[in-house]
C-alpha cells in the first residue's frame, strides 16, 4: 500500500515542480529580457528615465517640426527702425568739389546718398554758391558693390547736358560714393548700357578720386561740413595737396574776426595728395553764431592769403 501511494504521488510532484519552474521563469523574464530594475548592458537601469533620452511620448520633450523654425524675438533687428546715418554729397564751389551734409537711412545708405546728390543743392547751399553739374531729372536706376567697386547705373538724363562738364558730373558721383569705406572706385552705366558719352567713363574703367585731382581743391575739408554747428575745440580733417604739404586753417566769427588761426601739415603734398586730422582751439564771443572755416596758403610772392576752401559753420562756445 505504501509503495502504491509513493508511485502515485511521483507524477503529482513532477507536475507541481514543473508548474513552479514555469512560474519562476515568467517572474524573472524568461523570454531573455533583463528584469526591470536590473543593470542593462549600457549601465543604465531598464525602466529608469535617462537624462539624455527623454520620454519621446512626452509633449514637453517632443522635438519641434523641422519645417517650423523658432520665431525671432520682438526686439530683433529685422523689426527695428532704420538708423539714420551721417553722409555727405559733393557739389561744386568755384569750380572745385565741396562736401555738404546729408542724413540717410539704411540699409542702402550709399544709394540713398547718391539720390540725395541727384536732388541737387538746397536753397541754403545755393546761397553759399554750391552748384551741381548733374542734369536735373537724373535718376539712379541701380547700385551694386563688388570688390570695392560700385557699379552705378543712371538714367539717360545724366548723359544729356550739352555744354556741361562730363568730368564734373563724374567726380560728384565718385566722391559721394567713395565717402563710404566699402567703395574705392565707381564704374558708370547709363540706362543699363555703357556710358559712351562720358569721357573717362566711356570705356567702362572704374574711376577713383585720383582721376579728378584737377577738380579737387588744394585743401578739401571732409569734416566739419557746410552749415554744421561745431563746438570748441574744433576737429578738422580732410585731404590736401599743397606745396611742402603745408597750409593754414582760420576760424572767423560772423563779424569776420579771427578766433583761431593754425598751421597744418598734411601727410604729403607737392603733387601728392595727403591727409590731415587736427584739433583747432577757438574762443567765440557770446552764444552760438555764424562763422567760417577757411583753408588757405600764403603766397610765396607777396605773402597774401590764397584761399583754397571755405566752410560756413555755426560756432558754439
């Protein structure tokens, strides 16, 4: 009887052992996966959120669409108002080039300065004998700058002024454009084609300031500019081509009284144009009033003043 019970219980114990093994296998991940919380092969516990791999199902961690760039902030420069830029245009004074101030706005500041030049001198500037050789009605068609050469395309009216000096017209545009540091020379076009009737510009050769030395005064004051209000001490800079590079600057008030007179030496002269940058102290009586900056040399023959350039100003203390 005991032997029969033992034989009968063996299958039951085998079945119980098999069921227990199956339960343990399931609990431990019997499919070959590591148990939750156990170290993975990469050293990061499975089921533990990774700091470098956020949950891709989380709205906060989902990457933005690649076709939707982030919007620019409201203070970005694209929405900022254009900034005024101080520029200059060049007219003629007693047959020589003379700078006058203009305020233009970007981004196309050189083109804006050329349009201001084409508009001609103001009434105040005409009252100071500033004139233009550019025919009225000339329009700027386009301006492109490459390798420091500005290609300026002007309307046909620019080449339609019988009796006017083509060189003076060219020089006014060249000096106005090269006032900007990114431009050294100018190539001219008229109505999209070659500037056939404009003397030195006819062959398409870019022109620079050196091509118009005969139209430049012995002293060309680049700052201060006509009509500006200045304070003491007065900074004056520009270019000069005088004997032994020397000349004088005189500041006078509205009554003609001299309030400053200084000797200046440019970087070169005697046939080679140089630069100068000097500070002139002066003392003006009373409040702001009219004045004049005069560049001159003394005649080697009799010592009289030979005026090279004049700039009307408003003198402040």
